[in-house]
């Protein structure tokens, strides 16, 4: 996959037409530089951003620009990162699946920037390029749920499951969308499928706890949320479970 990225970026081509061995060596060096920059973007994004600028000025081309965009994402400059990912998708000369991946990264930026409508637009474009990718359907479903279009979100999660019927996250997210529409029987069915596939999935357990609480089963809700904290400590799901437990305790003390 890394080589596909490098070969997709015209800026990393040899500057002069040399022997094949020299071109191959240049390719390997560019691949190493790209991998190092992309890794650094996750751990030291400010440093990676500066290195990517220097690399771009030395002819790093689109590969350097991609590292810049990733660094901006980890610097929490989500909107700017998303715009750069979109620009890269337009600029690269690679195939449609590669462009769709770049658009998916742009959509992540727009979601983090609290702009699910723009994420929806970007993911719609990505799906036109690669409609057989179930994760793209899930991502668009999440974007649509983000602006409360739950019925269309359910349709996207269902499409993902038609492509891959074992996607626990698709069942879980579809269950949540059904819950927001007060379709609790459908929520129950989807969570049963999700937990049959992965009995310790924290998001599914979190959602089942919410469902149980809505049905008046406080003990069952507590058990699910405690299990989330046990199996996925330090995660967003665990944080939400902890907050739900506190609210449950306050409700019990007030009752």
C-alpha cells in the first residue's frame, strides 16, 4: 500500500531519466521518507509539518502535501486538514479507489470540525468512486446521523451490511439510529446481532446499556456499562459509560 501511495505522487518521480536501478533506489528513499513523515505526524505533528514543508520545497510533491495534511489533522486543525485532503484527491493521478481513500480522510476532518454536512458531500463523492467499500457507507451513515438524518443513515449502514454481513460496527450504529427514531425492537435486533459477533464490543455494550435503561432495566444497564469500562478503559466508550453510570446513580438517589 505504501508503494501505491508513493507511485501515485508524481512529485516523487526521478528528476532525470537514469538507469532503472537508480530510479528504484530513488523510489525506496522516497518511500522511507514518506513513511517516516507520516509516522511522525501522529507523534509530533508540529515537527512533521515543518519537515513536510522542507520536503515539499525540495520536490516532495503530493507525498509531502499528504504528510502536511495529516500533521494538521493531529494538530486539531481539522477544517484545514480536510481541505488539503480534498485538494490532494483532485491533484493525484492515481485510480478511483486511491482518490476515494483521500476523500474519506477529508471526511474525517470535516466530522471532527463539526461539519457533518460537508462530510456527507465528500463521502458521496468517494462512494461514486468506490461503491464496494463498506467502510465508506458506514462513514457516510455516521455523517448523516450527525445531522439527524437517521433514516438515510440506516440505509447506509444497511448497504454496508449487504457488502459485509459481519460488520459489528454497522449493526451497532444502525441500532443507535433506530433508537433515535424510537424503533426499539429494531434496536434490540441489531444489538443482538452485533453482540453475537463480538460479545465484548464496547460500543455495542454501551448501546445495549442505553437500551436497557430506556426499558427500565437499571441493573442490566449498569452491568453493560461496567463491562465497557472493564474491557475498554481509557476510550470514549468508557468515558460515556462512566457518565451514564453517574447519571444512573443520581437518578436512583433522587428516586
